[in-house]
């Protein structure tokens, strides 16, 4: 990941936590934000990569609506949350484990082939207002990462499918935030890692 984009993800992570009233332990602030940024990068890479692999298996170089349908079911098995159950109870998403601190480059780099959060309507047209930040900023960061992973896998898709992929990612981010709120004390690195460890979709491959 280009350093500037990694720093943007850290700033986004900080705003995500702040807007959801999650306080970070002062002595671990930098490590927590760095780790969450890595997890967000891993989340996008994993979700888009799963869809790309499904496309390749089906002898296609494009992610289609059918690919998305199959991919959602598979992604759901990598998390502790069910899309169906979550949509009826909350508005959210989530993460998994990574190359942890120091892994400032994503797998697709050129150097290596308030209690009630917003609701994400997976079947609708829009991501509702914000997940810890303005909609446009959220979309810009996530779309940038989505496009890079697609380019890495040499896979294409249309605007509508990208929108659906973005919604799935936002869904998981909201679930992550929901889980981090349960900490009930200033957020610390081990707790973040514990939450992510239970959700493989956030894991970074070594």
C-alpha cells in the first residue's frame, strides 16, 4: 500500500472509532490505528479476491451478479455473523487477522504479484450516510482499494457490482465497530486482535 494511502486508512480508522464513541488507550493509540488500518486493507483484499477467484473458476474475467451471490455465501462462512441475522438486529460489518504491524504494503502492491450504527442495505442502491465519516470519503477510500485488487487479479466488473462489493465491505466494518464497542474500557491492541481473530475475512495471508 502506498504510504499516503496507509496514513489515510489510519486517519479513517481514528475517525471511525471517534464517531462511534470508542476511546483508545493513550499508550497504544498508534498501534491500534495502524492495526485497524491493516485489517481494513486485508478485509477489502480478501472480499474482492474471493470474488475474483470465483470468477476465474467459472472461466470468466469479470465479476457478475451470480459471482456476487456465491461470494456472499462463502464470505458469510468466514465470519461470526450472519448477513440475515445481522440485518434484522443491527447495521454493520467486520474483520480478521493480518501480517500485523510493519506490513505496510498490501498483497496487491506492485512489489508483490452510536449504539445503532447505520443500516447497510445489501440489495438497495445506496450506502446510507456514513460509517464514522462522510459517505464520499468512505467510498473514495474503499473504491480505491477495490480497484487495486481488481487490477492485481486482472478482473473487471461494472459500476453496480462495485457498489454491491462496497456495501459488503461497509457491512463488515460496521460489525467490527459494533464488536469493538463491547470492550467497555479504552480500546487496546490485544482486544482488537482478539475480535479480528474470530473473523477470518479480516485475516492477512503471510
